[in-house]
C-alpha cells in the first residue's frame, strides 16, 4: 500500500513506516501531522486517483525532527565587470515518519 501526497509544493510517494524529509511544517518534534492532500492511493492493486485530491483520504505522520539542511554557497558574478556576490543558505526541513494511510 502506498500513496502520493503533496506538501510544501512537492509530491512524495509514501508508505507506512517510511521516513522522509519535507519542507518545514509548523509542528513540534514528537507531534502528529495529518496530510489531507492525497493525490493517489494504491491499496493492493486498487488504485484511486483524485481530481485533484482523493476525497476522504489522509496520511498520518509523526514529526521526528526539525532541522536545517547542509549549507549551500550561492555565488554570482559578471565577467570583466568586477561584480561578485557570495551568499550561503541552509533550507529548513521537517523529518517525518509515516504511520498510516487512511482511506
């Protein structure tokens, strides 16, 4: 059994027991989050596709961690114009564990 969910403007294929990193959610560590933007549910070959979301379907997950990703360096320059800009960025994320898929 698996589902395709949408959160943070991205789509993820999830199944129970799986952990994944999603865009930051406003839930504390140890809390529970219910995602109702379910695009597709596959239960033993019985596929339900939403238009755009499957009615009555949701995914329950537990928040394991709130953290920030590795630092990336953003460097801009224009050749021969003495223009250089260096900037760093760390994207915040939430690590969740999928508990169950409700239909």
